[in-house]
């Protein structure tokens, strides 16, 4: 029998617990609130651990260091057959708009991948993923505040209610039925490297297919 992992034990030769997906976010609110909705929906299929930013004003490197710690905590996955869903650790990183922050995020991504941590970049921010549920646009945004302003406009149009003053307090359950649409919009935008894009669709697909 394998070592204890997130309060469960894995038996040699077959999976006796759910696959684990750990998400380490670079903020403590928006991405956390969105994936909490997904955790409720997929709790019978996957253990989804959501880790907020490790500190206030966390850098991309701070996020990746926390993700590497989570990866080490999972331990080796050698007892699971290759045909079965594998455990994963993701670092969710915003590229932002400032060139120095973009360079730091890309450097952190390389460090993560060298330590078996997967990375989902968003240009300029995670809120591009939120927006993709509501409209199909890969336009350039001056900053994250501009993305949120567009979300508020489209949210009101789609649901007839206000998005809210605070991003983390929005009702993200409303977006869950639109996930497939968001994925279909984000994949080609990422492949084309449109002025705004996100790889968060890869994280969502991974959770959905475990």
C-alpha cells in the first residue's frame, strides 16, 4: 500500500482514491471562486485542491515555488497504471501587460515545467477566461481592469443582473453551463496568439476528463 496522500491511501496495482488536481493561483479571489464551483460539480470524479496565492502581491516565482511544494507532496505516481488518470499540479499565472512581469512569468513557467508542474498562462489575466464564457473576443486590453469592465457589460447582457463590485463575490455558478463554449473560443485564440488569450481551458478540460 502506498504512502498517505491528502488524507487517503493508494493501493498498489489499481487506483483506490480519486485522481488529484492541485491548482496554485496567483490571486486569492477570482480563480479560487471559479474553481470552487467546479470542485462542487466534479467532487465525485476528482479531488480538486485549490491553493490561493501564497502571499499578498505574490510574484510568478512565488506561485511556482508553492506549486513545486505541492508537486513534491503528492509523491511518485508509479503505482497508477499509465492508462488511468494521473495526478497533476498546475500553476495559474497572469502575464500582465508590463514587459518585466511578462518576462518573470515566462521564466517561472520554465522553472515549473522542469519540476513536473504544469502551467496555464493568461494574457493579460485570468479574467480573460471569465470573459470567454460571455463573448468571443481576442481583442487587446490595456490591463485587467479593462477586462473586468468588459465582463461587467457582457454579464449584464447575458444574465440580466450585475456582475458585482467585487470579482470574488460574483455568482460563478452562472458560468458553469457555458464552459464548453468558453473552451471552444479559447483554444483557437491561444493557438493564434491573439492579442488576448488564456490557457486556462486546458486546466478545465483536464478536470472534466479525469
